[in-house]
């Protein structure tokens, strides 16, 4: 193999390795900052995925590192979060974790409500309380129930109006 061919192969190989490293690092969030793990149990994660944002007060402070399925029936799905170490003094042991949707049909993310001042700060690996996620299909079911009730009320108003019309007609005739 000629010297130019070897140089070309070396350059192509170096570019491939560099491209791989860039994509590998780009896939990792908070790569150069210190993080700690928190976890929260949920009955249903409502489409939340690994790598989803973790927010505290609307600010991105971490990512979902892993979602662990229950070991047996009756247990809950465990969401493990990698959170920036700078938030350790803000998040308390009585904090509540919820899964929310960005916009109407947007991405899912985890929101941590910090907790009270009186509670001690969290430690590595602590399990926080969770709130069940509001699913869009649940919202539609509730809306359907409200619409059914509204239609029933309108039907009753129409019946009452018809009765009033009948009474006013009889009054006009002098009956």
C-alpha cells in the first residue's frame, strides 16, 4: 500500500472515531457536572422515556436515567432520575414528583415540587413521593362526562320552555 493510501486510511479512521466520540458525548446530559440519583414509584409512567427532562421550578435540573419495571405484580414502576448536585439543598425529603406533558400532546417530563423548608434535604438514592400523571385520555373521559351532563340539562331546559309556552298560550286564550 502506498504512503498516500495509508495516510488517507488513517485520516478516514480518525474522522470516524471522532464522529463516534462526538455523538456518544452528545448523547450524555450533564456529562461534566456532578449528579446524584433520586427515584420515585409510579403506577403508570404515561409514556415517559429514558432521557426525559427533570425540572425543578420549571428549570431543567436533570434527566431520567432509567425506568425500572416492577419485579412482580402489584409493585410500581420505578423512575430513577439523575439530578444536578447543586439542587441537593433545594429538594427536600417530602418533595413530590409528577409526570407532566409539555403542551397538549408534547413531550413528557418529570417535575419535582421541592417540599417544605422544615424537611431534611435529600440524599443519594432517596425515594420521593409521586403523584399519578394526568393522562390526556383521562381528560377526554372527564370532558365527555361533562358534555353528557350539559346535554341532559339542556334537554330539561327545553322541556321547561315548552311547558312555559303551553301555559302562556292558555293564558293568552283566557283559559
